[in-house]
């Protein structure tokens, strides 16, 4: 779907054209371009183009919007603007909503984010083993529960949350600081393809645009804007993840954090968020509580009508609700450890169970 209007398309290509000038204007300390991105086209040109206003005006006038739409469509890209039906309405609550969202993947997902709650999972690029474990488990648990997972496709927590969501059979939504087709970091080439196939890759920058320092915090506002809840899993202070949490707080959305070791610099940001009133998260159940109000009612409703036909599997599934280890389930069911492990493997493979963050299992809603 490439139905973005002429004015919005020109605006998007103008921002990409001015991207190097915006980078120079902001400098190294202040990398947030949200003030600039809320300016009108004329004011943005005056602020960012400097002595090259005439050149920038000529660029804008020369944008062949019909040709760009044709190229986008031929490349398999979607482009929806603020005036179109496919644009996520939640983004309009931003002070500077992106004029156009360029996307690769399953187009209906973007619009559907208004219908059911999505969760943004973010954190440090230099994740600890603990942070990596939690990010994967939360991503997978939310994916299995049918809750879209928004993140930034970065190294560390972001990429791990996407992998967890994918392995849980969920809907990953990656918001990137480049054009949607630009793979950054390069080592995430296969993950980029997996997310594109199962979900959606979104950006306010046109295809082919390379990253800038300011475009990372700029994309963070979109990540916060798309979700009803932002969870910071592991973050130093300061960090880009805290910028995302700040955007979410400004929007009046729920901000949550995973507690970390008080001696870890990677937990300083999350622990400070908790001091400031963020919701503490110890597992997927806590997130679902915040989203739906009653503990796991989404999961429980699905469980009432969904049970395996095999008596052994049904018995192990029932016992897994209250047990945190293979041996505990074996004791309850009277089965051997080997039989129990095999049954648990079958239940996970068939989508009845996912592993909890720090041990044990949780029924899915799938």
C-alpha cells in the first residue's frame, strides 16, 4: 500500500535530504531532533538548510511523487501517511508524528496496532546474560500470547526480544533508524529477513537512507508511540532506552522496568526508573496484568477450550502450572524424568507451553 499523499511524501524526502545538515546542527551532545521534526517545512528549511535553502527548495520541487510511489510499489515497500487509513492512530499523539511510515513486511500490522495493545521492549546493546535471558523470555511470552512486540532491531536486548517473539510465533514490529531496507547492524541480516517475513519493519526515512546519530533517538519516539506499554529490560544511565521510556511517559503510556543487580552499571537505568514509579516486571504475566487488568485472563480463557488429546501430555500440562522443574512435575504425575522431559518438549513444540523467564513453564494463548 503506497497511498501517502503528495505533501507528506515530499516532507519525508525533505527530511532525508536534510539528514546530514540536521546531524551537523545538533552536534554531539544533543542528538534529539524532535524539536526540529515538529517544525513546518518552511521553518525546517530555515533551521537546517542554512545557506543552501534554494538548493533544498529545488530538491523538494523536483521530487516526482508519482515516480516515487511507483518505485516504492515495485520494491515491495508500503508508504502510509498521517492522512491515510493504514497509519497507526496512536502516533498522532506525538508532538511530531512522522509524516510517512515506510514499511517492509505485512502491511495490515501497522494499522492493527490501534486495535490491540502492543508492547515495546528495549534495552542496552551490551546486554548481560541475565538481560539476554529476560529479553528472550519476555519476547517469546508476549509473542505466544498474541501481543505484538515493538523494538529497534539493534544488537543486544532489542534483537533478542525480536528473536523471542519470532520463536513464540508472535508479531515482531521493528522500528529502524535507517530506511526500512537498510540492514543495520549488518550482522542482523537474517533477523531483518525473519522480522520482515513474520511482521513489519517501519521507518520514517525513505528506503536507502543510511543512519545518523540523531535518527536513533528520533526512531525511539515512534517505538514509544506505537505501544501501550514500554518495558526497559536492561539499561545504563544515560541510555537510548531511557529516551524511549521518557517519550512513553510524556505520552501518558505505561512505563515498566525489569529490576537488576544494584552493583551492575547495566541496571542503573532500570533501577532508577523503578525508583521513579515504573511498574516492576518479573515475567510476562506482569506485562499481561498491566495490559488486560486481570492476571492472565487472556491465557486462561484460551486454556479452558484448549488441551491436548494425549492423556500424558494433558497430565504434564496440568502439573506444569504449579511446578518449576522437570523433577517436580515428574513427582506430581508419577512419571519418570525422561517421560516428563519428552512430554514437555512435545508441549512446547505444539505451542501449549513456553518457558518462564527464570524457570518453570507458562501456558500460551495460541
